[in-house]
C-alpha cells in the first residue's frame, strides 16, 4: 500500500516523467515521452499461423455474441397517466483496459475486456501494456489489437500505468474506469485510485482460484487437470477439490503426484477437501465464493441451483475452466478472494451507468402530490414538502 501510494502521489505531482522513471526501474524499459502512446492500427497488418488466427477469431465471435445478447436494455413504464418511469443504460465515455504482459502474451485477457466495452458502447478505449522486452510487441498482441481496432495503447505497465490512466498527463485525459487483472501492485493501485475518487474500477481480480465439486470417480482426471490449470497461473493461485467419494480423492492425488514428478515448474496451492455429502459441499462452496466453480458428475451437477456465490459456474464434464478462459463467451475477469458473495464478473454493465428517469405530464394524479407532501412532513423536511406544494398549487391554478 505504501509503495503504491507513493507511486500515485509521484505521478500526480510530476506526471509522465515519474511514470517513465518507474517503468525503467520496474520493467527495465526506456520509453521516451513520444513513444508512450502508440497506434497499432497505423502499422502494417500482421499475420499469424492460420490456426492461431482462427482460434482468436472464434473466441472473439463467441465473446461478442454473448455480450450482445446480455447487454442490458432500457426500460420504460407508466404506472398511471401523467408519469413515466425509465431506466437507461449509458455507456462510459473513456475506459482504461489493463492487460498483463509477463511471460506469456495473454491475448485472451485483451479480448475478454475490450469486446464487452465495445458492445457496451464505450467510444474511447485505452489499452495499457507493459513494454517488457522492448517496445516491439509479440505479433500475437499486435494481431489481436488490430483485430479489435484498438488505436490507443499506453506503453506503461504496473502501478504506474494505473496512475497514468487515473490522473492523465499532458494531452492524455484521465479515464472514467479502469478494468483488468494484474499483480498485487496493480490491484492495490486500482483500489487506491478508486479510494481517491479518481475513477471507477471493475472487480478485484486475483489471485486466481478454482473449486471443483466431483461426485463421479470417472471424471476425477478432468478435475485434476482443472486444478493444475488453475495452479499454473501463479504461485499464489489456488485450486480446491471437494468430494465425498474416496475414489475421487485417490485418483486426483495420483494424477497430481505424477504431474509434479514430471514437471518442476512452480505451481500454486492445491488442496483436497473431504465433505460428508452434497449438502456440505454446497455450504462450503457458497462460503468460499470461488472465482471458478466446477460441478462434475450427475450428483454434483444437480447442485447447480443451490450455488449462489461463484464468480462463474461450470457444469458438466466438458465444462473445463479453460473453456471459460478462452472461447465460451462470458468474460473471464471474475471476482476472487470471496468477493463473489457481493460482486459479479465483468460484463457490458461494467462499462455502463444505470440512470433512472422520472418524467411527468400535466395530468399527474393528485395522489402523488398529497402522499409526497405527507412523507416529507413526516420526516420534518420542510422544503421538500413545500417544493411539492407549490407544484400542486400551480396545477390547481392551471385547471381553473
């Protein structure tokens, strides 16, 4: 918290100069002020192997179709003649999308955020990518940015990128909202920007986690690899198996031991939890509110309607978390650390404001005046009451 607070304070005071110094310090990249903002659409189009381009196009199509279908619609009702009530969804004007650029080009994170923002109607999208390894991005990054028609890339990462997005600099205006996962410094910087009232943020995403409830031993191998898939995200990622079937536990234990013996790459924590039965499994899942929750096996899958807190629910033997990470359609940016009890994952709503509208006509019934005046009187708010009384008198005068 202290490090992040210092970074944001420094950027608030010294602007881009401070951000570029931190970029050199943390990312080992020297970026000049003229190189900070970059337009991928202004460089020649790149191509990838055909299979990679088809996979990206397939994922993008599914993500766009899902979010177009689930984009909230405006509502208009009229309870009585003389008054109309509406709920409008207004897209944010300017949004910052943070995408991690560590050891792998996580282009799926770009698709899972930019496409919902575009479907929501955001007109100005800025993507922040750390310049690790130099200013020339991996061709998979460049292809994906061009496919999405992103023309504003901020070549800064880490907490300093959040500071630039939140405060702005020179001719770079601050954004209305920052979305995207990152390390603990990025996550803390987003929360601090929100606390300072600089901009909105999406969900608190990270470290990654999965809980898998399995009832059928034949499906245990798939559960084991779901746990490993989550654990390979980072050393602080967590996978949890929940089952009341001894054969499930034994099979998963054997596969985990085999994979750990063959693969020395660091993995996050994997835990196997025993429960007495389905009821206790549901209680545990709802209490933990995991980012991803898998249900595999007929008995486990029957629990779907009892699950209330997961960031995303994966039901069925073929519904691996990797499907949600890449191609199914819903965004994989989800609440973690138990925040699924009160937060939802990233959707088009993340990039929109809900606004209510109260519209009246001359025939507004007198009951609205009388009851509103009475409630204001009950609460002792004199001018609330009077503001309605003068309107009632105006209406009565016009009726004469």
